[in-house]
C-alpha cells in the first residue's frame, strides 16, 4: 500500500511541480528561501486538501457503497484527464514565459497561496475517492504533503536554472499515473 500511496503522492505533486518551475523561472529571487516558501505553501495545501475530501467522502460513503470503486475510478480519471488536457493545451501555447509585473510582497504571497490552493483542488477530489477504499488517510496525506514540499522546493530551483518547459511533461506524467491508479482500483474491485 505504501507504493500506491507514494505513486499517488508523486502524481498529485506534478501540478505543483509545474507551477513551482514557472515560479522559479520568473522569480527574481529564486534561491533557497523562495524555494522553501513555495515548497511549504504547496506542501501544506496538498496535505490538507485530501483530508478535506476524505471527510466529505466518508460522510456520503454509505450512500454510494455499491458503486464506490466506480466513483473512485471516475474521480481519478477526471483529475488525471484534466492534468493531461492542461499539459497538452499549455504545450500548444506560446513557449515564451510571461512573468507578469513586479508585485508587492503581500500580492506575491497572495498569488502563491492562490496557486497552492488551486493546484491542490484535485487532491480534495482524490481524497473523496479514497474515502471509498481502505486506506490510511493521515499517512497518505502526510506523504502527499511531504512529497509535494520536496517536489515544489526542487521545482523552484530547477525552474530558475532550466525554465518552465519541464512542467508540461511533469503534469502529463502525473495525469497518466492518476488514471492508472483509478484503473487499478476499478480492476481490484471488479475482478477481486
């Protein structure tokens, strides 16, 4: 089960990685303190959102018990498909990164928090799906948060050096893994 949780953690962290690459490529101060700040913001949001989704899923679990594996599959397919779609559409846009205007520290923090929450919405949907299967959600959420912290931290530093172009490929890989996890859940419940 730890391998599945790790695969889930890496998959969910890929949109955060893509965003961190972009921040690193655009940030005028993309050093260790900025990487730590970005990693912490993304990691905390990615830790909390699956727990929120899981709580909502638990509340409605008895209503959907007979089709829970289909719901988990559908949610993972939707999130993974959205990640693939976004990566493909982003790849079709102009490759030059638009870093936007210089912002005040308050506006910069608000932009970071908004991005961290936006990239963790999919983790809430996955958490709701995981409420329908047997999983240690606290450990899984902690793993998701820790992996996301590390990936976003590294993403800022890599983005500073290599630019944001790697983000599209990371998001595509994350989407494929989420779809694969959904298929695994569906197969385990329908065949076993």
